[in-house]
């Protein structure tokens, strides 16, 4: 997990939370706290986008591809879940950093909630 903060009028509010799913491939024992493993069981070393998208739809939410007009994401595909403000980043190509179709990360920012309606 990564938390993002930005100074604003002398305060440091959190403006985003990211779950770096791709880091699980380096080992879930070191990457996932024992309390979470104890509650939820062992974590897989990777998550397939198709499985996550299916689970999101079964929960009654939608998944939309997000265009990369700036062309900045390279081999990463972006999706959003408008009902939650979550952005999901998925490997688009095979490479040293993972297989195509694996979830790279999930990010949430309150600013995105406003954008998504």
C-alpha cells in the first residue's frame, strides 16, 4: 500500500491510496502482513484482470476502459470503476515486470470520485 499526501494550507491531507499488486510476486510472506494473511488466507503472487473484472461486475459495479490520450502508460492498460473512484492498471504486454493481463496496481483518489460522478 502506498499513501499519497500533499501539503495544503499547513496540513498534509491524504489525496490517494494505491495497492501495488505487482509487488506480491516477490513474496507474499514479506509483502502481506501476518494479520491480513491470518484473516484472509494466503495471497496469490499475481491477480488476473479477467478474474478481478468479473468479481467487480458480480458486485453490481461497472468497469470501463480509460483512454490514454497522452500516451504515457506504454504497456499498461487503465480501467476505472465509476461507482468507487478506483483506477485499475493492468499489464498489456508480456515483459520482465509481469505477464499480459495481470493487475499491476489499484489507485483511489477522492478527486476521481468527483470526476466519475
